[in-house]
C-alpha cells in the first residue's frame, strides 16, 4: 500500500530539540519512566510532545499492542499499554520505530499521552 509522505515545511514545521530538565512519567505512585535524555518534538501549532528513549522506560510495566496509526510526517506508529498495581492503561505510549528521515531523531524513543499519565519536566 502506497502512503503519502509529507516533508515538514514553513507551513507545517517540525522541530526536535533536547528537553531542558528531567522528564518523569508516573501512573499513580508508580514511576514508569525517567530521563535526562528526552527531546521535545514541536509539530506545527500542536502542543510540544516529550519523547523519551525507550531504554529509560521501565520495560517490566509496558506491553506492545496491536494498535497502529500513520502520520504522513512521521511514519507508522506502534503502541504500548502500561500495567501498574492500579491497573492497565491501554495504548498509553506510542513510538515510531522507523520514522521518516525528517524526524529520524525520534527512532528508539517513545511518547506518552499526557491525559493517560502524569508527565513532569523539572
């Protein structure tokens, strides 16, 4: 299946910059991830998104799901659920394993839905 690939431009800019500070992701009292190596992806006029190295996520708490989506600027995304003593949060994390060249810096990184977790930058 052929997919349309779009390149960031002045009309739809995407920037990726190192995040100033430590990013912590929690579900209730459980720390799911902590990173000093996060990056902020700013796409057009959308809120900035924190991407953390997958290595900085507690792998014992996440499980890959069958969910997949497509972004013409970033590529194919896969998803993970988070399981803590409080329960399971389905598809709380997404990742672009093989992102398009324009956003290649996010390969090996994951992002969390801010409405499903507590994410702080300090």
